[in-house]
């Protein structure tokens, strides 16, 4: 059977599975919609958290960025891995002890202020929307290849799919759907990696195969370095590390942003007890590590095969996968010298090939001539990764609007039925808006997601960490810090991102910091402003200080509140 036939079969089967699970676990109350009733097992929640966490950025884009950036791309790997550890060990148990299932809920209650809640929910919507734009770009890439349609058409199809099952199930449906999606995405990511590792170096373990030897006796990475250097790209195993300031700032922004991501934090409220939250965090870390340790190997395999396939090759001799990605508008060839051969070099004036980095994981099995069913499996995994995280993010947007804005701010007497309706309308508006924005995103999927992490770091991280560990932190400090942090970071990103209409250029970066890493500086500004303002104003009430003391003892916890 052809690749497209296999893709229809495998993707169709996985979608039927997701839809069946969503219908089976359909939310019937606000508690089930927001926190799945608080009764999910640690193992299932660990798998759902891993699927929620490993978005299109992890599945599709991270290996793609590493394959083009070389060793320097490890900043994304280190930042996201370290960030999850930070969240699981430092914040999640305390937030679960507090018993509020949204970040605005925590901030509103901890800082005894409806204004603080309002600022937090605006930040949550802003962060989540930016993040979901990256997921919709990933959905568009996968559908473009799967259906062999233009990228923009793939996005429109993705909007319809995400809308259907995110609106239907709420957190209960999403949780169990994400368990299925984790199984699909991890199988789809590792199986091709095992195939290619065997094919290239004869070792079935990709993590070890990356350091193996090719059939001619040379080390894979030595071969990749030589191929890269011959084309002017620099040594693969050392490139990118000369820009150490951005390695630090981007890694830190991803780590600190993780600790403030609303859609991951809410997962720790779907289990019955604090002890279960800790267990599910451990399971999730194990499940995440499977993909994250495989990604560098996938990047090296993909880059080696790509360079050997396209460099100085007759355009008419390129295999069918190349033409299909051209049709999806994600590869373009401009024959500048008219010789009919592809000149793929680092020199931009001479280079004739443009490749969207987000296609590398999907194209990798095709470049390596793997069986059609393996290629189709990778597409199914990419869709699972993008859709699972998109659903979680859309739920955050829905809860921020229906629960935090309407229920707790504008219309406290709204009925449960009205609150659910408002949540589903919010999801519908958000998915359409994010899909349209995803047609022209401000970067590759991982870069767009990095911007969202920077916004989360600059707004939420200081407010959450100080809210747990600093009894003296008051509402004036938290509100001032959040506003200054996110405004600074947003303006910097807009100014230096031409895709967003900003007039700035890389020559004007502050201290050379790229927009993907500016959230770290925004976080420090937030932290300083919050501490200074809190010490210049009245301390929080005694009852709040006592509450902070109780939060720091993570033993036992009441069930997540839905009020």
C-alpha cells in the first residue's frame, strides 16, 4: 500500500480511538470539565501529563532545530527537561496542597485580591494563546503532509479536529484521550528511530547508535561534522555554543517558564492526593525521558541522511518525498545558477534550498526509505503530540475565561450549565484564532513555544515561587511584578520579531539576547519589582501569612475545589 493509504488507515484508527475515549469520558459537571473529578490514577495522570507536556515542539520541532543548529540546539532539550524537574519537585506539591486548580485561582487567593486574579488570568490567556499558535502550526505541518495539501489548508483541517474533541470532553475527556495519545506518540517517535539506528550503525538503541560507526568504519558524528563543514555550516558537534549568552538565557527561560505553565500545573489537581501528585510527576518524568533522550539521535540521523540526499543532486532525480513537501509549501528550491542541481550551502547568497525545520521528524523516515507504515505512524504521532497539548492549552483558556473571569469576577451567580457553555465558547474562539495565527507564526514551532515559555517565566514564576516561600510578599508586589515583567517581555518580543511587525533587528538585541530568551530577563525584572514594592507597602494579613506556612507542609490535601 502507498504511504497515503497507510496514513489514512493509521491516523483514522488513532482518531477513532481519541473520539471514542472523549465520548466515553465526557465531562458532565464543571469539576469533571476542569480537573476530571480529581480521581485520576497517578500512572494515567503521568502519561497524560507527558502527552500534555510533549507538544508539537517536543515531537516535531525540537529534533528539527537540533538537526540544523547542532550542539547549540541542546538549549531546548536542557531547558524543557530541567523545567519539568523544577516544576515537579519545587512547585507542584505545594500548589496541590493549596487546592486551587488554576494559576489565577492560586494568585487571587494567595494575594487576597480580585485585581491580582484579573492580571493573572490575562497573563494565562496570553501565554496559552501564544503556545497554542505553535501547536496549530505543528498540526498544519502534519496535515499538509498527511493529506498532501497546502500548509494553510492543513491548518484549517486541524482547527476543525481540535475544536471537536477539546470542546466535547473538558479535562476528564482530555485526560484519558491524552493517555491514548501518549502511547501513540511515543511508539511513533521511537519505532522509526530504532529502524534508522539499525540501518545506519547496526544498533537498535538510538541513544547509543548516535555514537556508533557507519559501514565504512567512521563514526556517525564524525561523518556528520565533515558533511556540515564541507557545506560551510560548521562542525555539528560544536556549532552554536559560541553564543553562550543565549544558551543560558533561552535555557533559563524554558526552565522558569515551565514552572509557570498553567496547562501543566492544572494536571496535578486531577489526582486525589498530594502523594499521588508526586507519583504522577515521577511517572511523567520517566515517560518524557524516553522521547527527550531519543530526540538528539533522531536529529543526527535526519541531518546526516538529508545532507547526503540533497547536496549537489539533480533536482529531477530527487525522490517523491521531496516533491510532496514542496507541494505542502515547506520545501522550496530556487535554481539560482540554472544548472538544475541543488546547491545546499551555508552561504545565503549561493544557497538554493529552503527547508522548514519543523518537517525533519516527519520527513526523516521517508529520507531513510523506511516502510510506508512507519512513515504513516510518524504522522499519527505528530498529530497526537500537537493535538494533546493544544487541547490542554485550550482548556486553560476556557477555565480562565469561564471560571476565573465570569464565575469569580464578573458573574458570580452564573449557573454551572452557563459556566460550561461559556468555557466551550471560549475554546471555540481560541482555536479559530490560534489556527489563523498559526498560518503565519513568528518562527518555527519550538521557537513560538519558547516565546510562550518566556512570557510564562516573566509573569507567573516569581508570583508563584514568592507566593509559596515568601510570607512577606503582598498583593501590591505581585501585581506590580507581573505587569512589569510581561509588558517588558511582550514589547521586546514584538519589537525584535519582524513576523509580528516589529521594527527591530538582531543588531539591536539587548546584550545580544534573542527574543526566545528575553523571558529570563523579564523574570528577574518581575522578581526585583515584586520584592521592592512588597517591602515598601503593608505586609499581607496574618491569615494569609499563616496560610503560606500551611502550604509549605505538603502532607495530605483536600480535593481540588471548584469554586
